C-alpha cells in the first residue's frame, strides 16, 4: 500500500502492490482504466507499471516485511471511537434512568411532607 513521503501528495507504492496491480490487468478481462478507478490510481501510473514490468524492472521477491499502513491505524481509531460512543451512550442511559428515579423520589418526598406523614 502507499507510503506518504512528504507534506505534498507524493505517494510511494510498494513493489508488491505494483506487481499485484499489473497482474490484475493481465489476468482479468477488465480495462486498466477501470482498475485504476477502483483503486483510486491514475491510469497512466498503471500503464507505466505495466511497461516497467514487461521490461523486467519489477522483481517479485517474497518479503518477510509486514506492511504497516495508516488504514489499519484508522480502523483501530474508528473502533476505539465506536467503543467510546457505545460506552458513553450506556452511561447516558444509566444517568437518565437515575435522574428519572430521583425526580420520582423527590415528588414522593414532597407528597409525604404535604400529607404530614414523615418518613
């Protein structure tokens, strides 16, 4: 997947990703433009990668490197936010129930004082 290198929008794609995209264009009966749209890439990038692949510039080496992308971090952040929202909703629900009970209890105490019978 892409790696952001600077403040400008310059992205470096891993060799593994480039090879997968190129193989997709060769194996599937789909135009490179359609694959580019699906992957949010510029079509010229795919055409250049295909040319470099044919010229042997891409070497498909198995890698033991683990890809750490921002997407996985984003998913974790979204999950943490969802968990926090769920927790806060539960807390709000509990607080509303407690508030409702205290209002009823306050009315009950008022009624008891009015009637003259104390607790």
